[in-house]
């Protein structure tokens, strides 16, 4: 089993769509895929969350969500507000390892790297699982700072970075975006391994799955077989 964790440089950079795209690309190669969303916030009981979006786009419907909180806040704060217990590292690791019969298990975090998913961060989870982290970054102004902070935090924790992916590459990129595509790997020392087209989250499944592999460098998928 290969495990790949997905985080972002901040909230709203496209983690869920990137997770769906990696899932679709792996499935297109004939691999079985499972997805774990440890903590879902801002969604009420019975409402579709990130796993539903991933299934809608990629066709991968094997997923587990360990905790759900109605307020759109960091999971630890959202849990405290509704009186639910915090997720523990042990229960989360156990749930992910129970998906071990899948060729690839994707784990989507919440917000940025150091957001508390419960009693732990995604960095803690990556260390416990000995798994790499894929970082989803924005295209435009500000992304160099956010991306370097994130990749430096991973390096300081001794966690492998699987690469950077631009979560929403604009159809008509501005000067900052064009420069950032060159500067991101130079500044962070981490390879840029993909870019997902802006708006791809609204595509139908056929279009999404037929093109997802084209958005990533082949090395990303071959490294996680």
C-alpha cells in the first residue's frame, strides 16, 4: 500500500480537486484507490462533503470520514464548539491503515499543514505513517511565501514532500502566476509536479477523468505505486 497525504498552503487553494485528480489519474492506470478525510468542517449531517466531491469528479467512492463538525472552522475549534471529542492520532492512523488493501490511499487534510485535525496536525500524521505530503499551492501573488513556509515546516519535521501542485491554474495567467510557476521550485527546492486547470472542480466526471493524468508529472504517480 502507498499512502499520500495532501495539504495546502492555506484554505481554498484546491486540495479537494487535486485529491480527486490524483485519485482519477491513479485509477486510470488500473490502481485501486481509497480516500480518507479525517475531519470535515462546515458541513451538517447528511450534507455532501469533500468525499462526495471527490467521488463525483473521480468516480472513486471508497472513502472514510472520521469526524464532521458543522462550523466552518479549524477542526479542533469546531469540535470544541459543538462538544465533540477531538480526533486522536491513534484512531486516525488505525482507520487509514485499515484501507491498506487499496493500492493508493489518499489522505486530505484541512486548511494548511499545521491546522489541528484533532489532537494532532497533518505533520504528526505523516510522521506516524511515514508517508510523504503533497502540497497544493495557489498560482498568484503571495504563493511563494506560503509555499516556502509550508515546505520548510515539512523539512524541519523530517517529513518527505512529494512535490508542489498548483491547485487552480488560470486560463489566462497574469505575470505573477507565470513567474511563480518558474520561481516555486527555485524558492522552495521542491519540484513542481502538477497544475490543475482553474474551474476543473465544476467539470463532469468524464472530462475530468479523461484529462487528469495530463495535469501531473509522471514521476508523481510512479513514485506512489
